[in-house]
């Protein structure tokens, strides 16, 4: 495997950051960038001219990752040449959140062919129930194939996200990338670092990813009481106070982030399901633990890769982490670099949700929020 990276900014244009002369050899190009830039066809045309044989995939972000740096209004382009690995892309348009499970099933069915090793998903970030998407993927794959990926971002605006598939970015699209063959190794890990506080509260009324009541009270009213002065900035301020969802018959919890709020009925829409009868707690940030979480995610991904020298690392971290870490945000990238080594190409984005199995070697994926999720690729 070889990679090549470039960055576009409106002030300097395209600038190549590495030089491997991949050209027509590249089979896959990742574009992570500013929503408006990705919607401009001329940028896709430029990348197509540079890599004429490649599939171009990507999404809008809440921050672009290039090596140990974070950008906010750019495009980070990473071209990949695989020597002995086949790649296939499946795409589906989603018209309603209720279609999320079926979209997952359809994508998995399209890619579930002989020698499939791994699937990476890049999804619409707002009009999607990420929990149902992962359930559909798991159901069709029968937990045989691990899936990682994430939901597109739009800074902290929650207005519109777009997905790139060989053309200018568009809304309501979900992509899945299949990697095939015995020469590709994939490692993955996901970890948060948030602290729970307050009492457990029962989800007394919900429908899928829409939360109506906690302990019999309107969810939004209760949330606003905890947020205090931050409530005026909803839904963005809710990224600072996600919910921890305790899973029944499990020691593991999942984190859920708010996507939107409905003042009329007091409900809140989350990136993933909050089933009735389950218990949740509010969470808050701990700077050092967020950095430790990134370190743990890197360690987990290397353990599951079973190879000390990954070729490519795709990092998907939640926008909430970026808002909390602020000027320290690159520290989580620096700690990952220390773990995975200096020769690994790093790219990725800040997201509205992350997809990854809970533990190394597990092949049942879950939707996460507020985590650093890492996918490592190594070609033998």
C-alpha cells in the first residue's frame, strides 16, 4: 500500500503534502472537508484529473484531520494504492430516518461477497438513525465482518451534511466501502473519556432515537435545567453534556449525542436509539481523560491489527471532543501518533457519530458518540 496526501484551502489552492506519484495507480481517494467546498464540482474534477482510475469517497466534517493537524475550512485528500487488495463501493440514498435499518441491510448485501474482510461506512450525519443503520449492517452480515466508520459533520451547525461519491457532495447519501483479499489487515478501536455525573434517569418515553421523557418529565426541560446558561445554545451546547446509555445485561455503556431539539413537544433527537426502560446519566468532559481515551483507542486498534506497522490510519473523532478540547484538540492526534508510529499516514475527520465494534476482535458494530474511533489498514 502507498498513500499520497494533498490539502486544499481557498487562500492557497491545492498543495501536495506527499509525493508518491500515484496518479492512475490509485484505486481509492478519501476527501474530508468543508461542506461548501465539497459541494463544488470543480474540486472533485481536480481530484479526478489527478487520480483518474480511483473511486472518490468522502464527507463533510466538523474538522479535517491531516497527520497531527486539525483544519476547519479545507479539503484533506488522501489517495491510496493497494497492491493486492480489491475495493468496492456501495451507495444508498436515505429519505427518512425510518429507512436507516433497511439502508444498512442493503449496503451490506451489496458488499457481502467472497473474500470480504472489512467494511467502512461514511454516512449522512443528520437524517439518519445511526443505531438502526448499524443494526441493519450487523443483521445482514450476521456479525461475521467488522464495520467501522462515521457520520458526516457540519462543524457545530447541525444544518446540512454531504457525502462525496465520485461527484460533488450531496445530502442523504450513505456509502459503504468493502475491502477484499487475504493481504489486507484491519485493526480498530474506539474510546471516549467522559465522566458521568448525577443520578440514573429512566427513559420513560421514546421512539427510536427520539427522546420524549426522562423519569416521566419532558426530556428537553430536564436537559435545559442541567445546562443552565448553556441551554440558549442548544443543540450545539448539548455536545458538551452527552448522555451515557447503560446497556442491559452488560457492563458497557454507549454515549448518545443530541442532533436536534423540538421546543414544541419538548423532545430531543439523538444520533442513536434510547430505548424505553433503559437508564441514562448525563456526562461531562475531563480534559486528561479525553486524551487518555484517544491513547486507549490507538492501543486497541493496534492490538486488533496484530501488526506493529500500519500503513494508513483513519481517525473519526466526535465534534463534541473538539469543542471541549479547543486549542488542545491536536493533543489527541499527537498521542495517537506516539502509539501507531511515525510512518503511518493519518487522515480522518470530526463527526456527528462514530461506528466501531465495542472491543478488539469483535465483529458486531455499534454507533458511538463522543469517542475517538480509529481504523488501521495494513497491506501485506
